[in-house]
C-alpha cells in the first residue's frame, strides 16, 4: 500500500522481555505494514540483548533516552521523553504520518495504517482551526481521566507528524514543592 511508505510506527517505553514481546512485535509489524519504518524509543539502561536484537530488525530504528529527573504525574515526563524522541526522528526522516504506541501493546490488523489515514481524510478538522492540519485518532482511557476528560491516552495515537509533535510537545512538570503535593 502507498501509506506504508509515508508512515512510521513509533513504539515507546520500557521493552518487554517476556516471550520476546517487543522484538516479536517489531517483526510482526514489519510483515503487516511493509514499507513502514518502526522506531523503538526506550531507555538507555534497557536490556542490551533486546536492544541488539531490535537493531538487527529490518526497517527498525532504536533510540535510547536518558530518564528525566522527575517522572511527573502518572509518569507523564517519561511518556513525553520517549514519544518526542521518536516523533522527532520520524519528522527528520520525512515521513508524514505516525502511529504512536507503546512497547507493551500490539496491534494485529492488516491494513490498519491505510484505514487510519482514511479516517483523517474522511473527518477533516474544522477549517477555522489554523494550528492543526488533521485530527488525531486515539484510543480511549477510562482510568485516571476524571481530571482530564479530553485526554488522549498514550497507548495509541495516529496522525500527521506535525500535529502529533504539537500534541506531545508538552512542558514536563517539575517535582512538587512539598511531599503533601506529590500525586505520583
């Protein structure tokens, strides 16, 4: 399909060693979405054997990140760090669309990138919105969303690379001033 050649799959977060989950996910994505490039954006202290195995995979790029000083509420600073590193790499490659997911998730739907692209075309952004070119397709999150009712969950997002960069370019939060304020 045409869309595979314009898309990145950005997997972020901790690698899953059990049953070779992350490595097998990359292999499966390569078969399901030929032409799509896969970024695994994780931590520099992850399992070296898994990192080396990922680097051997066709169409796979591994990015190793340093942890931020503070995890942030619900580990948001961790999510921002690995996601933004992957999105910046996708942007630098010239790819136009990105499916962002986590290393502990897997999607099995063949043709999914084509389907997601068509959703963006079929449901355009209101013309009065000047800062966003397309919508962002996202999975829902029921837990922890009471305080952020319009929050897009981090398990799955798909969109135009510039829109995704704009969404994820969120200021990392510093630690609270007192232990009573610590909600992590």
